[in-house]
């Protein structure tokens, strides 16, 4: 009688264990299915609402200008400011002038309102480069039309405005949201054939993301300075303006000089390693 009772108890334990294992496997299966659906939705949403792409490796940065001066190797930083002209552009120019720094401004055509034209003229007159950043900055219009026509047309329109206002004739584009992954090989060929060049960046300050976190922006920039040539992505934001003097100081303390982009000294700098651009 006792043996039967022990045997029944063991069967019950084994049965419960098997049931628990089956439930666990079913749970894992449901979780995996749910995770795959969520990831698929997230990927689609990320594609439709792009962010910046700082993780892409940038190579092929051979400058035509001397990399040595007086036997000392030169280290160059290109400060680039996107999305202007903004209400802060004049103040950015003041800080740069006070610190004897030249920079590059990638500007959006629809932001070039009459009251901002004076600062646009200052950009060129004070030795900075006025670059192209589309006309609308509209992701779907620029990249979802099935080709490169809208992208090229917008940058031609913006270039014509810059030429009319400042007298300069720019050919360098900073693609809104960066060139990867939305600009494919054929698209890039069309840009090159239209006579344009394209620059991404080596360091993303993420000031577009951390609008009220100056320390975070600083930490995204200064510790990441290690190449002989760095191109740093900023935007014409108030927090960036406030910390710009400190950024300049800290970059100089690491032995870097500052330059504005010069079309005569162009070097490829894009996430696709495309020498045509």
C-alpha cells in the first residue's frame, strides 16, 4: 500500500514538472513572437521618423591642404551648424568672431526669411562657409518620392537663394538626417552628376536630442576628439550657443585648429565612403 502511494506521488511530481516545462516553452514562444512583432513595428516607425546616424564609420578623409606646418602635424576641427538661419545665428557669429574661429553653416532654404538675410551675409563676409541643407528639411519629400529629383531640386533652389543673398555659390550639401541609409548608390550618383558634394560628420554632438543638457552635449564631443581631422555636427540651438565658448576652449586645449569648409580643398566625408561626393 505504501509502495503504491509513493509511486503515485512520484507520478504526480513528474506530471507537474512536465506541465511546468510545457508552460515555460509556450511562454517563450509567445514572448519571441511578440518581440519580433514589436521590433518590426519599431523598425518601421524609426524608418518613417528618422533620427541622426552617428554610428556609421567615416573613412577616406585625405585633406588636400598641408597636414604639417613647420614640421608639426596639424589637427583640424570643422565646426558645422545645421538648420539655420535661426534667430540665434547672429549670436553664433559673434562668439566665433570673438574666438577667431571659422565655421560651416548648413542652411535650410525656407528659413531664409528677410530679417535673417543680414546674418547670412555676415556668414560669408566673416570667412565662414554657407552650405546647403535642402529647402524644406522634409524627410518624406526628400527621400520617399522614388528618386533623387526632389532632393536635388531643393538644394539647387537653396543654392540659388544663398547666391542671391550672399553672392557665394555653394556646392556642398549636408543631407538632412545624414546620408545613410536613405541615400543609395544611384541617388548618390545623381547628386554627383548635378555638381554637388556631400558631407556627413565624424562626431555627432546630439544637441538636437539633448536640448537642455549642456554637459551631455560636451561629453559627446570632447572625449571623442581623436582623429587628425574631425567634422562635428551641431545645430543652431540655444544650448549649443551657450556652451560654444567652452567647446572652442576645450577643443583648442587638445591641440586642434579650426577651419571652415573650402571647396578648393574638398575631401570626401560620407557614411558610404563614396569618393564621387
